[in-house]
């Protein structure tokens, strides 16, 4: 409910804001807003753009900004996970909740098929090549997202998929400040796992599957029922009901009277936990007339909900800017991060995937070995014995007990990230400046994977260890000359310069097995050499760039830019790509005919068009291909003799992929700047797509790089910023943003390209599902049905059904890409209290839930956990259902089909925060300037129909046994000295 006093205050309240704010109730004093509630300077804010800054109202490109207050207090380990729902046109998908994992970010759609669609990250004006994890959210002043050609063309090929500019904090003129932030949080699953059947239900259901499998023309239903009772315990390998019930399920399919499970070991409780999250951030900053400084220290310990998983990070940053002379400014920005990620396997279908193991094993398979009476079996020392389930069927993860082995194993990724930036800026004339910058990013990665020799699979080979190390060194140099001059009502800004980028990557890996002693983790302690490998990659990019901007009377604006990139990925004849943009804007609100309306505080029209390039070709495996045109080889050991096999043929004609971007926008402010908004239309066309063209295996290669095809992304973006109430004691802000997206392939080399569950063809999207179409269950016999299109004897096309999966016809079943994405955020400040919330949403798109299929076997996967939906299986008494009859004979009903394709529409209360700043009387005596306590929640609520699946999945819309998203409740305090 909104209080009566708010309604009577005669302020404008958007209906969507009222709906969202319904989660709280705020009492406010009646007050008439002051006319200058939102000042003009807030409208004409300065935004960070390519190689500089600009006023928002005069800028011809598309840029969106996220301020520090929307980032610093978020309980996110990686800043990419704080982007979702904050900026229209930006899709940030957190497919994994593993601490330390990054989100996949796409700006205005998917711009390529075989090349990278990742945006470029720029930190303090220079492209950043380190791990984005190394940047502490507490160090960030703002994030700018550049989306159109004018905004990003100066970065050429590096900005083909949009740019995310991160500006770190700097010291401010005045008294030095000391900031301290400490928080403690607790995490659990954001979405409850799929509901499963109980032990009693499982045994009765599996009896039914056995019975149906035994039935035949020679075996009656009664005989089959008795056979099922006789063989049930043998088939599952265990009897949790004890020796008193050797056949716990009778020939009638019912549990015997008095039969009760002697234990119930839920593996989800065993392998998952309530995790903790601890974070401490400390910084000192200050400045004088000529210099400023910022120094920070940060520590994070983010435990995962899966046992033995987590992420630790130690980070520090030093940033100093100074005026050495009146004509010379200098600055340095140094950061170092050391991180340790403990990451047991938590994606794909491998048996040791801890997320899959927690879900796949039913609770009647015990954690510790049990006696027939249900008591624990003990060893000679009186200790419980881990149960590895050698008796379990294969589908119940035979010989696996992750809870026992993981504490003795290692799945450790260590990383050192160093980033150093420096610049010298010379002022030759007040209008003429030259800035020379240098940036280096060094990432050293060390992986340590150890399987202990005592218990588990590793014990069969005496344990094993794999060590890998990689070193990535990259640097960027840039030299930029800028001329900025006003001539009466005329203003020009001209920029020209040169940039050079160098990338050097090296990796090495080796493994050994057979440890003579336990608890020794290094390769030197193992006897048998298993493998040894290593490789390196190098890449260079030389660039020349320029931009000219002109405005007349602060009303008419024009911008043109160009950049030439020379990439070492291509043959000399195709090495250089030339990119450009042109943009213009009209500040209509400066015209007298708009001023006379006395309605608009600001009204600006803008448009831009330009071309950018993409050279970031990837192999089908996803790894980068730095030598697109060269002939490449694989090397093999053939009984001790070296062997060479052709991997890639020489392709001198492969060239740049090109993006052509059109952007048209309208920005406005009304009601004394209380309502601000922005509407934009974009059309992004990618042509000469870099594509891994598949070829016949008889040629000896799998594919070769080729330019072919055209891809188009179009959509609208809308953002609205409102301040319905603002007075001395109370302020309420409501922001809404949303974007639409249509992804369409307009040209391909052949009719269609089919890969796994996807099909690409002209007129479709890059992530169109191509699946067998589910037609339900035959009510007469309980068999599954799929669509079957065939030609009859007369040559007519017949649209029918089949119970044989191999005959089912694959058809297009929709795209994984959502139609609309966005977010609604609100913030309330009442005296010393503050509240904020962010609701993100996604509308449209499909998700293929392959995780769920593992729980939906009809009975052919003995011992595999079952979904509670199996209780609704077909029986003669329940013929109208979507779940086929149980049977131990494989019928493929849980194979990939539209049966397991679900709507991707969802909403998530991404963040909620409530804080209280103590009145100054309480802490001024202690020398404090500010003291705030707060509680906040991340991924607090999820609204989604298909229970058990987290709707935030990979961009391709397919689940893959990934680490679930975490709901984190955090308590913290902030102090400023």
C-alpha cells in the first residue's frame, strides 16, 4: 500500500513504480517539491567515452552510465554480474553461480557466429586484458557502456561488440578520507532444486517399471508382478528396509505393512551447504590543488554452496595524478590481485560433477556403509566407513562418493593479476594537448588438480596430479593529440593518434600418477609420468585513429571518426581494416519554439551510423584462433616416432568481419527535470561473418575459416528516470529500462547449418532450437509420441506421430534469445534510512532443460533419482498424462525434444538493500564523518514457472549441470574517517 500522505502530495507517480514499490510501505511528510528539485547539472552530466569525456546532452553517440552507488554495495564477486538489468541493450547472463565465475555479456545482441561476441573492457581509458575478477567493485567510480558506432568506433576492431568503460576512483581535493567497509553474508541456492520422489515412492515406482518390463505374451501381469518383487532389491543393489523385509514391495506393487526406510541420506544436503561470504574493503584518498591519490586494500572470502568450492581474493590499488608543471600532468595507476578459486567440477555431464552428483543419487543410497539393521558399519578403529556404492547401478554413480573424496582432493586455480597504467599529458597551448599512455596487463595462472590415492577412483591408479601454468602478457601504447577550441558560437574538438597492442600467451601442463605416500600433492611425489604439453600464441594490432567534433551554439552537433587496424591474424593483403562513424545531434530544447512551450527541460535528437570490424575468430572448441590464414598442424607420438597431421589449410583470403551500426535516439527531460528518459532504435548488421566452414572428414580436416553470411540485430531501447518525491527529509527515485531484440540471419553459405540441438538458416536466429516435437503420451498404451512427417505410398506428405524416437521429425522450436529484457530499480531515502531494490526480467526465449531429463527416465536408468513428476506417469487408471508408462526397456522418451523446452520468461528480485546512517551526534566524538549499517540480499526472489531450474542460463538456452545461482544475505557496516 502507498500511504495516503504520498497520494495527497500531488506528485507524479508512475504506475509501474507503484507496483514495484508495493513491496514496502513508506510514510512521508507532506511537502511540496522545490522547483529546482533536480538541477540542470544532473541532466547535463559528464560521461566517460572513448579517449575522453563528454557532456551527455551534447554527445552524438549512445552511452549509458552506472554510478558507483549501484555497484559498491552489491554482494558480487565479479562486476559483470552487477550489469544485469542496469542498462538497456545489455544482456548479462550468469550461467554459473560458482564463486569467481564471470557473466556472459552481450551488447545489442549476438554479433557473430564463429567469432567472439564479447565486449571490450576499458579501464581508466586504456583497453584492459586482465581478468575482470581482479577489479574490486569497491574501487569503481562508474561504468559506461558504449553501444553505437560513434561511441565505440575509435576502438575499431576491439570495440566491434560494444565497450564497457570502467573508471576507478580517484582522490578528491580537500581533506584526506579513510573509508572502511566490512560485511558478512550467508548464501544458499537462489532456486530450490527439482523435487524428487521419496524412498517409498521410488521402490514402488521401480517395481512398476520392472513389472511392465517383464510382461509379455508368455508372462502374465500377476507373474510379472511377482518377478518384480523378487528382483527389485537386486536391481537397485540395496534394501533400505532391512533384513525383516527382504522383498519390501509385494506382488501387488504396494509396500509391505510396517516397512520403513532405516535411513534417508539426502545427497543434496551432504554435498551442499549454507555458505559464508566475508568481505573487507579499505581505502585512503585525498588531494590538493595539484595532486590527488587513491589507495585501496580489499579481501574477499566467498564460500560456495557446493562443498570444497569457494573464491578468495586479495586486491590492492594505487592511483596517483599530479601536475608536475603547468604544462605537464602525469599519472600512474597500479593494481595487483591474488586469487584462489576452489572449483570442483560443476558443469557438463561428467560423473564427478558435484552439482550433478548431489541430484542424481537417491537418498536410499547411504553416505556411510550400513548394516542390515540400519546401523553404521565401522572399521577396526571404530570409524564409519564411506560408502562408494560399488553395488550401485551405473546410473547411480557407481564407485562415487564426492563427499568423501573432495576434502582429500584439490581443484585449485590460483591467479596473479598485475595491471599497470601510466600517462604523461603535455599542454602546448590551452587548446592543444598531447597524451602518451602505456598499459601492461600480466596474468599468471596456476592450476592444481589432485586425486588422492586413498579412496575413490584415484585409489585405483595410486592417485594422480595435473599441474598447469599459463602466462599472459599484453601491453598497449597510445599517443593522442587533442585540439579543443571555441570561436564565438562555434566549438571544435579534433583528436588524432596512434595505438599499438601486443599479446603474448604461453602455457604448459603435465600430469603424473602413482603416489607412494598420501597427502603429498606435487608431481615430484608421483612415480609415473602421464602427459606433458605446452604451446604459445602471439598477436599484434597496430592502429591509427582520428575524430572531429563540431557544435554550433551548443545546439547542433556533428561528429566523424575513423580508425585503421592492422591485425596479425590475417594475411598481408587483408591485414588492414578501415572503420568509421558519423553522428549528429540536435538539442531541440534550445530552440525558441520549444522553449515557448514551457514543457521540456531538455529534448535532444541524435543519430549515428558507422562500421567496425571483428577479427576475433574462435575455433569450434571456443579457443581463440590467432593464425586464421596460416597452415596449422597437430603433432602426435606414434610409438615413439613423431607424427604430423594437417589441422588447418592455408586461407589467405580470410578477412575482417564487419559490423554496420545504425542508431537513432531521443532524450528528454520534463516536469522540472523530475522525469528523464531516453528512447533509441538500433540496427546492427554483421557481414562477411567469420565462420568455421565444416568440410567432409575425408579431406583430413574438420573445417576452415571463411567469410560468409550476414547477421542482423535490431531493437528498441527505453529508459526512464523519475524522482516522484524529493524534499528535505524524503526522496524517492524510480528507474525503468527495457530493450527489445530481434536476431536474424540474412545470408548463409548453404541452406542450413545444424549443430547439436540448434539449426541456423536464413530468416532464423543464431540460437534456434531444432528438435523432435513432443506429441504427448498415447492414452491407449502409455507410449511416448513424437511428430512424424513422412511421404505415403502416393507421395503425399503425412503429418503423423510415432513412438520411435529415431523416426521422429526435427522441426524448428523457437529461439533461445529473449524478446525483451530489462530492469526496474527504486531507491528511497527517508532521513537517515535508505532503501533500494532492483528487479530484473526477461520475456520470451526458450530454455532446453537437459538437467531435468536426467531425472525423467522411464525406468531404464536403474538407481538414478526420479523427479516427483514421475508420480503422474501413465497407468490404465491415469491415461491422460504427459509422462509415459514406466518400463525398464529404453524408449528414449527423455531424449532432447520439445517436451523439455520451457519458456525463458522470468523475473528476479536481483538486489534489495536497507541501510541506516547513524546521526552525527553518535560518532563525531570518535572522529568519524559517517557510519552506516546495512543489510542487503542478492538474488533474493525468483519468479519462474518451471520449478527446480534456474532461469538464468547460458546464452544458447541449454542447461548443462551448472553450478546454481546463489542467494546471499549480507550484513555490513561502512565508516568514513
